C-alpha cells in the first residue's frame, strides 16, 4: 500500500501507521483522513494484522489537529456532513475495529489529533507529549467524538474543564486522569506499544475482537451486557476455544488459528 500522507508497514503481525505530514505537524487534511479510512479497513480485513500502532512522524507532534487551513470556510451543513463522515470512516472505525489500535503519542495531540488518539483502544504518551482540545479557541467544539470520548475516559468534570478552557496538559497529568495508559521516554514509545501487542498476539484473535466489541458497546448506547452475552456465546463455537482449553488440560501453550 502506498499513500501520500501515511507510511505503513506490517512487521511481525503488527501494522505500523505513521502520519507523515511533519511540516504541518501531521495535521489531518482530507486526503490523510481518506487514507486513514482505507488503512483502518485493511487492518480489520487482514488476518495477518494482529494489532496496530498509530503514531506521527518526527518528534514534535502526534497530530496537531484537523488542518485549520482546510476547514476555515466551511458552512454549517458542510461541517456537520464532514463530521458525520469522518466519525464513521475513521474515528468510529478505529474504535469498532476487531484489531487493537495503540496510539503512540510522540508529541502534540491536539483537537482532532487527541480525538484520533482517544478513538484508539490504548494510548501511550512520550514524556514530551502535550494533549488538549483547543477547538473553542477557533470558535468550534470538538467534532470527531472528542466530547464523548474525553468524558468516557476522564469523567464529566475534567472533560468540561479541558474543553471549555482549551487547556493543554502534559503527558504526566494525562496519565493521572486516565487519559493515557502509560507515559514513557520518547525513545521507548514504540517498544512499549510493541510489548503490549506482543502479549495480545499470544491470545485468541476472535476472543480479543469479541472483548473489544463488548467493552465498546458499553460506551455507545448499546446494551453492553447483551453484546457481552452474545460475544461470549460465540466463543464456544470457535476452534480457538477448543485449542485454548485443550492446551490448558495438556499443559502446553495454545496455538491459536483465529478460527
Ligand atoms: N492545521 C494546519 N497547520 C498546522 C496545524 C493545524 N492544526 N498545526 C500546526 N500547523 C502548521 C503551522 O501552520 C506551521 O506551518 P508553517 O507556518 O510553517 O507553514 C507548522 O505547522 C508548524 O507549526 P508552528 O510554527 O505553529 O509550531 P509551534 O511550535 O510554534 O507551535 C503548536 C506548535 C502545536 C502549539 C501550534 O502549531 C498550534 O497551536 N497549532 C494549532 C493547534 C490547533 O489549534 N489545532 C486545531 C484544533 S481544532 C471538523 C472536525 C473536526 C475538527 C475540525 C473540523 N469538521 C468535520 C469539518 C477539529 C478541529 C481541530 O482539531
């Protein structure tokens, strides 16, 4: 796969996606969003991919937001339509992906950039990273799920404070409020993400996907308990369930086929 604004590579069952617009601090323009939509779909459809690491190029920014130069002349209906499309094809598509996505936040994660990181299942930040939703400084509110996902992650009080003050917080504060899972030195960012995905790779792929589906269901208005019951039931018909239980009884490590 060749993209204009992304560098992608599959290595040892991990798909690495680097947003590559370093001069614009990796801001999300329309083309980048289109390419992200494509590669997210690829991740979901490709059995070889067991997990995804999403990062930004350079040491300064993960993503410094949506591309301000592009959306400055939109009207209300364009804004609403583009928010709807972007949420469906990129942000919700990541959250609903059967493959775990880890955001490796290597610098500024602002506006749409923080929204992108929050759509991922796990966030690891470099100790140099800064995070915030500065949309109100532009006369906007977050439009790619930020009001919802920030509230889910840090609670209503902190979410409202961050959004209406447009404050930018350092990675260490983000960890304290549950916005990121870990803070590590910049040089260890990718290896920390790999360490997590290397554990996930040992687990049963369909069970991993079912667990993500059930957890996410609790957050988007579905009855998460019912989704859990259905996903749980389906596990019993998988070869991986037979393999996992046989391996336990036979005192060996399971070899999962993802079937
Ligand atoms: N968009 C476009 N270009 C950006 C950018 C952005 N978000 N952020 C930075 N750049 C560009 C700068 O213009 C500059 O380009 P040149 O002037 O060199 O050509 C280059 O990146 C380097 O940036 P700075 O010179 O500003 O670097 P500094 O170190 O001085 O400052 C900074 C770093 C991150 C503090 C600063 O760049 C900054 O404040 N950036 C903007 C942060 C921001 O406000 N982001 C937008 C948040 S609002 C929508 C849905 C969602 C959204 C919008 C629409 N629809 C569905 C329609 C979401 C909106 C947002 O994300």
